C-alpha cells in the first residue's frame, strides 16, 4: 500500500498546487497527485513549517515556551508542488487538483521510466539515489546546452562525463580548451590534440584585421590593409609566397610611391609596423603550410583544440574561424555532426562588447539545429555571458552559483527555474546540479557521475608544491655539501 504523504489544500491551478504533509518532504522531491482518475507527477518546489498558535508576531521566547507547554509541539508542514504532467505521457492536466486530493511520494519505478529513456548517463537523482538519470543526446546537441557554476563546482567533470557519453555513441565532440585541461584526458575514444596553428591564407580579412589590431576608426589604415591583403591573396594562390611577406612588400612599395599623399604615409607606416608586430607576436603559431583545423577533426575521438598557450584575441579568432568553417562544411555534408564545447564562454561571447566568436556562436545557435552542430557554453560568470547566446541554450546544467546577480541572470534565461530552486544553487555540493531543458523530460536535481578518466584541471595542491620545492632545495644543499666534503677528503 502506498503511503499518503499529504493532501492538497487551498486553491490550485493546472500547473501548481499546495498540500499539507504528514512527514517532511525534500525540496526537489517527486510526488504523485491522485485526482479525477489521473496520476499526475509533481516536483516539490518549496517547503515551509509553522504553527497555528505560534505566529510571527510573538516576540518573547518565554511566551512561545508557555504555548508549547500547553499545546505540545503541534506543527504543520506545507509544501508547494509544480505539476509536471500525467505519469507516463507527461501531458499537462487541463484541470487543477481539488482540495483533499491525496499526494504520494513517487516510487522508484515511476522515476526510472521517466529518467531512463535517454542515451547519455549523467548521474543519479539527489532525492532518489537509486534512480539513474539519462539525457537525450539528440535534443542536447540540436537545442544546445549551458553548463554554469562557480570555479570548483564540477564543470570540467560534467563536461568529461558528457564527452565520454558522446564518444560511446560514436559522436564528434570538439572542445575549445582554454586552459589545456583536456589535452591529456583519458577518454574511451582517445584525444585528438589539435594545436592552434593557422594558415593565414585561410583567414578572413576581418579575422586578420583583428589580429593585426587595426582600430575600427582607423579608416585609412583599414583601407591599405585590405588592399594589401587582396593583392597578397592573389599572389599566394599561384605561387608558394608568404601572405604576410607579400603584404609587407606591397605596402612598402606603396609607401615609396610618389603618388601617395604625404598625409597618408604615416597611416601606411603604421600598418607596416602593426603587420611586423603581428608576424613577431604570432610567428610561432602561424604556419603557411598548416592544414585547415576543421580537416583535422576525427569522429569517435575527443577533438581538443589546445588554446592554453595563446592570448584571448588569438583564441577569439580561432573559435570564430573554426565555427565558421564547421558551419560551411556541415551545410555541404562534408563532415560529421559536431558538438562544440566552449570553455570560458563569457570571454568568447561577452555581454557588453562584440567579438568575432560572438557572431558565430549566435549564428550557430540559430542555424546549427538544421545542420547538426550543437553548442555547449561553459562559464563560471553567467552575468558576463551574452544573454542572447545564453537564452538560445534550451538545456542547462546549473551547478553551484553563489552571487545573486549570477543566479538572477540564469533565471531570466531559463523560465523553468523557480525561485525556490534558484535559492538552492548556493547550497549545492560539488558535482550536484539542477538539470533543465528538452534533453530531460522533467527538471531534476542530479548528482553528476564522477568521470573515471584522468583530467589535467582541478585545483593545484599548493602546500604539497611548497613542500616539494623545499625538499628539492634541501636535497640540492645536501648534495653540494657532500661534493665539498669529497673534494677536501681527496686533497688530504
């Protein structure tokens, strides 16, 4: 016989109801309401406890103690539940539950039927650890995903669990690794480490202009850079010449021309200087013979673009370049469907300034569904992330967030996150998350599985490093001391 947890009270709607409970329910726990021949699944969104005799107006502890001595510790437990749909179909009821409708705890079999239908295992329910949680890979990829949490809450582990699940499906994850966390990861399909070497021939003019650092308002410099780029591009397509060298040769020739006004020669000189700085700064990672980055991707392996050694401007160009090429290749069906994981997404798609990546992130967020490209935006600073990009991620794994401004920013982007679930974000432990969106049939509080392979990320053990260095210095002093003693003993 199923134990009755409580009964509905007061007014209800087809989406929300309140009930008085006999025992304390947990926030995020699933319940089943029985009414009008239906079994409707719900999720507890808030819980409160009170006493009819002891009101909030009483200001004296002695008065409270006297009331308790007469009436005992009679308390009520009240909970608010969000209705999620009929058990089985999860279609929303068209009528609200009546007062007196019985509320039961959802059994494990009912929950397994709901959370066991996906093809990537994410973890287990916090309130029902015996229930494994799976998500739908198709809906995760085509509807995009955001993973949001403070540093150290478990984002990298969550990314790794998802990547491992994709590899078991013969997927093609592409990780833009801003801190070289995944280059040595032990995924089942292996890691394809891709160095961020770019052939300048493949760069769009706008990408080159960003790296050369031509200001948007420097119209004369911009004009001469564009002319030099067009001239050099024609030459390198028919000869093994260097694009940058040909651009410099063209600009130097123009500078020496008597037809150029003296007022523009300073601008030309400025472009030459910036091109030389560009060549010096990025000479180690620009390669005239490098193949396209997209051509190096392999299905069934974790494709990790290692951006740990480059600056933010270059990383922005790399991400923009790859997303642009990937979208083009997918439109032609020349490459396998891909799931692009963008670490530090708030740097690539910031809220208050334009970047090259931001344009292509937004473009793929709108068009990627049709062509089999998914995005995963990973960030510890949701308030700094472009709200338009975030709002187009129809799935979310939200882990611990402490700052109220971050929490509100996330809530605005996700209509399914209630105030009470929002309040839980600051108290989640490492690896615990609120999972929302189309990839899971209903919202869930989940303990994310631990990735079994090795990762390079995580907090360093500072104390251990101090001690190791100190031991190394002591060993070195001891070795030097022995050498001195041996030297003197030999002289004797």
